C-alpha cells in the first residue's frame, strides 16, 4: 500500500523514526488496521491513512477501533488526521474536495497531502540518489523555493506543509554579538585617519538633510553588512 511508502519516506526525513517522543523513541500505537496508522508524541495523536474518496470508511475505522476507544485523552485539539491522496491532476473539483475535508475539524484537524504519480516518481528518483535524506540536511543543501518548477521539489514542499510532525528543527548558529562586530569594525576604522575624516564629513552632511534615526538605521545596516540600495541615504 502507498501508506507504507509514505511512512517510509517520512521516517527517512525524520532521521529514522516517524514521530519521536521526548526519549527519542518511535511511538506507533498498533491499531491492527492496514490503512490507518496511529502515532503519539507529547500528548498529541496523529492518524495516517491513504485517501481514495473513502473518508467515511476511514472515520468509521478510527471511531470504532477498540484501541482508540481505550485512549481517554484524544480530543479535537490534540488529534490530527493526515491523508495521502493521489490525483490525476489538480483542478477546481479536487481543490473543493480538499478544502471541504480540511475545514471540517469536528473530530480532529485534517491535512490532505495530494500528489500526482509523476510527482511521486520524480521525488523517489531524486530521493533515492541522495546519500543524506534527513530533512534538515536537504534544506541546507537544496534550493527549496516555492517557485520551483521541478516535480520532486513541489512534492517535498507540499509534504512539509501537510505533514505537521516533520522535523524542521535546526541547531542554533553561534553568532558574534553585535558589540563584538561593532568593536571590530571601529578598531579597523581607528587605524585609518582618512576613514575617520570621511565619516565625519559624511555625518556633517547627512545631519543637514536626514534625521538622526535615519542615519542611525543606515549606519547599523552598513556595520552588520548588507543594505538595500533603495534604502541608502543619498
């Protein structure tokens, strides 16, 4: 079934597990159902299913499953249903169907990941060639633009949007403080009297035609490196 294929993709993107809890352990709750899987982490519940115009069947399985009945803290605000929906093409009819399903959050929040066969095949061909398949590694090495016309990238970006438990965490970059940057910049300036004279002359001129706030903003932007030409003081 395609559901197993998507679970395998998600597991690879999440560095080996579908959904991890605080102890870094995969947390599938076995339901004994072929087309409905359940995972839980941090008091949230995620149902996964393949959608084939069979929402009533999927909902009945969830509501009548004995294991689900025994979970006492499942509520609409902590439960999610992600459905994988293969389409021939995206048109107005498909759009209306997806909207009607996702807007009905009476029992759980719904996400419909739709895809075409061409998108899936393009993604799998690209994905299988990669040595690093963790999502954070992909985002560091690929140009993930919403304007991309490549089928595999459209597939990936839509997956990121529609699967709420994909791991998008990054390590915080260790940046120098602004004070360090400023001091480094000023120390370099002090070594050159010509630079100091140039800055003094410029400040004198700018104070005649611009406010102090405008000048401060411009100097700050130049110090940290990078200011749009349209925002520079004339």
